[in-house]
C-alpha cells in the first residue's frame, strides 16, 4: 500500500503539474483587446512599423458585440502599433509596452475618442495626442493669420506666437522624458525632437561660438538612443533622425560619411540583431546608387567592413548576389582612383591603349552607333569639344561599345566629323599577362547602357563620371580655377 500510495501521489503530482503547465502554456504573453460598435463582424489587422515600412502582423474578425482580441504566445517588440481596417487604413495608433494585456474602447466613433484599461503608457500617449491636436489647431489658425498679414511687424507678432506653441510642445516632451526616461513614449519623443538652436538661447546658456554650438549638438544628437534597442525599428522616426544628423553635421565626403556610419553600426546589436540588419542594409541601399557623384565609395567601404568574407544567417541569396554584382560594377571606377587601362584598336586596326594617351584631361565616351540617345548626345559632346574642351587640353577617347555594327560606327564618325577624337573599339585579342577581368571594360567602367562618360586627369585618375557632357565643362573650369 505504501508503494502504491507513493505511486498514486507521484501520479497526482505529475497530473496536476501537467495540467498547470498546460494551463500556463495556454495563457498568451500578449493579449490586446479593442472594442467599438463599428467593429462588429468586420476584419481588422494588427500592424507595426519596421523602420520606414509598415508590416501586417495578425488579423482577427470582430465579434457580434464589436470586440477584437489579438493574442500571441510571445510579446511583441515595444513601439508604435496600429489597428488597421480591411482596406488597409489606419483605424488608430497605440503603444506596445512591457505590459501587453490591455483594452482600448472607442467611446465615440465619430470623434474617435477612446478609453484605456490597464495601460498607463497608452493613457499617456492618448493625453499627448489630445494636447498635440489642440496645439496643432492653434498653429494652423496662426499660419492662416500669418498669410493675411501685410507688414513685417504684424507678421513678427504671429511668428512669436507660433514659436511659443512649438516651445510648449517641446517642453511637454522634455518634461515627460525627465519623468519617464526609459519608457517607450519617452524614446519616441527623443527620436522626434528637433535640433535645438543654441544661438537663440539666453546669453548665460549660449556656447562660445557657432562652431561650439554645432559640435555640442552633434555630440548630443543621439543622447538617450541606444542603437542596440530594437524598439528603434518600431516607429517611423529612425531614418529621419539619422538623415537629419548626416545632413546637419557630416561633411559630404566618402571618408567623413563612412566614419559616421561605422560609428553607428558599431553601436548596434551585431551580428544578428534587428537594428544592425536594418541599418546596415539601409546604408547599403542609400549609397549603392547615391545622388551625389563619388559617394558610391561609401558603399564599397560598408561592404569591405561588414560584408566582405563574412556570413550572416539573415542575409538572403538575392542580397548576396546584389552585393557581388554591385561591387564588381563600382570597385574599379571610383572617383579619385586611377581608371583601369583600356586595350583598344583604332579604325585602321592599330593597337592603342588608354594609358597611351598623353593629355591634361581625357574624356572617355562609351557609345553605341545604334543607340538613339547616343545619336543625340555624341554630336552635342563634339560641339562642346570643339568650342571649349580642345583648348583646355582635353582628348576624347571614344569607345565603340557595339562591335557588331562596325559599318554604322564608321559612317557615324564620318557623318558627325568625329575624326579629331581618338575613335577606338575593343581589341578582340589582348596579348600580355592580363586576366579576363583586366580586359572586361564594360564591368571595369560599369557600362550597362550608353552613352557613359568619364573625365580623367593627366595621370588617368577619375575626376568625374556619368554626368551630362555640359557638366564636365563646369568641372574642368572649376579645376582650372582652383589651380
């Protein structure tokens, strides 16, 4: 009996423990409820930000009494979330905090007023939204008044009132941050704070000079923002915050931009954290096709520092292929580097290479005699050459990119009187100790379409690339002026 008793006791314990474990397992870590008469039997989505993107996370159909319940076994990352209608319109925004069991009831569907249970953070968020809405109404009214003012004096009074309201909004945010330094709403306020203008502060608070002010602002711009914190991705402010930093404080040079990017990425949750994944690919995307000439060097620097010879479980095959393609297209034609040699033949099939050209400036023009755009641009370029470039010491090294149309190539040269250029086509055979990569001029100079134009100095260093021909005139004039 004793043995049986032990067995029975053990069985009861196991059964009870199993029941408790099963009950505990069925309790969701996150349970967010919404209720409104407008939600009856309608489909809604739970959505979140992921940097500048918005993603749908879950869906649920409203009950007969208008209740929506979103459950999840694991907690969501804290940040701004949205209740979204079936036609993908945002019904309302709310904050996901450490406590993820709360209820939001729409008390007036017309006015979109809400009541919140069990979420002090969302109550704070709602209070701020109400405050902000009133202040924005005041701003709009003042802006309308400002448009009607006729004198500078009258306008100055309205502008003063506008600044006062903006100051009240900033004070609200700053006071909240001071009282709640670590919560999600405080982080959002930090992310959306404007740059302070220290030049307008009282004299006892001013820094010694404008340079000191800028240095101070730069140093403290990311105060309170931890780049290992994945909450940074669950709001729409991160990219704008970073863009403001670079636009305001960072010189537009590959070296300066690379230094700042490395400092940011080195503070993230490498190698597999969400912030590192997002920001590393954000910077890659930004500088793979930069708006400013020469800044593609930043892409190469990022690749060499964080992706070359490294494996990441999260990096997809198509992303790896993109890196391979982009690196091969950029690495040999960076502004500031020496252009790779080109092995060519003249019209009468005599060997001539790019490095054989002795000139103060060399313009390389890759073009195709069957290209409609080339038919327009090449004559314009030749006109610039005759009127301006020739006397500045420019030699044009014009490369036929389509050797299947040799007759048309020669006819075009004759028709447009391009004989004062060095007209060449790629040599079918190149003797010497060269690899296949050394003679692949289309990859070396990233010739994916035509025309493609480069400007080189006397040492064949790339000065400029892939801009309109008229811009090369301005660049040469600026170089001449500086020298």
